C-alpha cells in the first residue's frame, strides 16, 4: 500500500510538466527518515564509485598518447604509474576536482551575471589545461 502511494506520488511529479517546487518539497517531506538515509547512502556510494573510477583512469589517456599500447596494457600501466607516487597523484586529482567544483558552483550561483559566468567558464578552461599538463608532467617523472 505504501509502495502504491509512493508510485502515485512519483507519477504525479513526473506527469505534470509544470511541477512546482512546493510539490517536490511536499514529496520530500513525506519520505520517512529511513528513506532519506537510504537515498543519501545510495548517493554517497554512487559518488564514491565515480571518484574511484575517475581516479583509476586519470593517467589512462596520457599513457595511450605517450606509449600507444593496446588499451588493456595502457590501463595497467596507468594504474601502476598512479600508485608509484600516490600522494602526488592524489593531490593533483583532488585539487582539480575541488577547483572545478568551486568554479561550477560559482557559475550556477551567479548564472544571471554574465561577467561572473564568463570568468567561471574561463577558470574551468584554464584548470582543465593545467590538469592535462600536470598529468603529462607527472607521468614523465614517474615512468
């Protein structure tokens, strides 16, 4: 019966294209604390898997460009290179992701200000170039 009520709530949310924020808040408030905890756990697990996978493939494109091996050998070499100097590779990865997250939040928060949006987009571009260059430099030092 509870599942049927939740299915009806989800159908109500998805069927109406003009769903208001109030209806979404009402649905979120109708969830029990254990349901909210479960949703939070699933979100954190998804985020953890995403970051772990992203970290493991950090040097994969660099090795592919540098060595031109087949994809499995390149993947294995990239993982070995990551763990040769774990603190440095982890710092590069975390610094980039934190900075990109900040730039994205800046862009989303000040979406109405065109100047701040352009600055945030430029910041993301510069950070991406820095990240790629730092990965190549890191790989040159550890290979």
